[in-house]
């Protein structure tokens, strides 16, 4: 299975490289604000599980699992709305397709490989500045063996993903960099037992080409 994960990551890298070449001419903030603009990027960071509001402990009666993991998710962004609004909320709505992997660092390298085709990001764009805050919400699905180390929280290999986050993006003449936070939720939506779920805080750095 680890060989499968390595192949998955290698494929993601080559797809990422090919897509980045295809959109390499994407410009800075002025071009990104145009409806239909496309870009490829990647977020790399570290996540750590957290028992929010003591939910997991209240259901299992035991200490929640403590996991730290590496987060690697390439993405594709498409501007759905163009620039809207004229006040502080001025910005654009982007659809984001994300697919990648996470591997646990403080155990035996247990993996999660997933895709999130239902991600939406709103960027508070202003053509007169190079930086833009953003918020992100969305969902996806994954195949994982995290239940091997989180057997009180997760049941089954197939898990759904929920994302909620915010970040700050800085635009260059071509491309951009970002620093991001997201709340990352993994659970099986009742398709298996147990279904307590795992919540994690993920901090990542991103680049868009």
C-alpha cells in the first residue's frame, strides 16, 4: 500500500508539473480577478489532531488519538464570478479542485489519499493591492488506513473530508504565495462503525502558478 501511495504522489507531481506549464502565463492579481481565469497550485503543510470541545472523549470515554501528519495537496482553481462588490467584501469566488495525500509522522507513516472536488474559495481581491485574504469551504472523499491508529474514531478505509479555512495570499507579477489555515475533518458519514471522526488543524504554505 505504501508503494501505491508513492505512485499516487509521483503521479500528482507530474500532473502538477504539466498543469503548471499549461497555466504558466497566468498573471498577478489583476488577471486573477477576471472571470474564467485558471491557475494551478499546491499546498504543503503540517496538521495535528485536536479533540474539539471534548467531543471524541465524551463518545469514546478515552483520550483522543494524537496524530501529526504531513499534508500535500495540489489544486486547480477557476474564477467563477469575476470581481464583484465595491466595499470591503469586494472579491471573486473560485472553484477549487484538490487532490493529494497526507501521511502520519508520529506513527508508522499511515496514509490518506483523497480528492475534494467541491471546494470553494472566496478571495477578497483589490486591484490596487498585492495581497488578498481568503476563506475556504468544501468537501471531498478519501481512501486511508488511519483507522489502524485511530480505531476508536474511524471505521473503514473510505472516509469523507470536510474543509473550512482561511488564508492570506500575496500576488507577484506572475503567480502568488499564500499562508493558510484549515480545519480538516475526516469521518465516514455513518457508512461504517465507529464514526466519531477526526478533526485536525492544518497550517500550510501555498503557491499558485
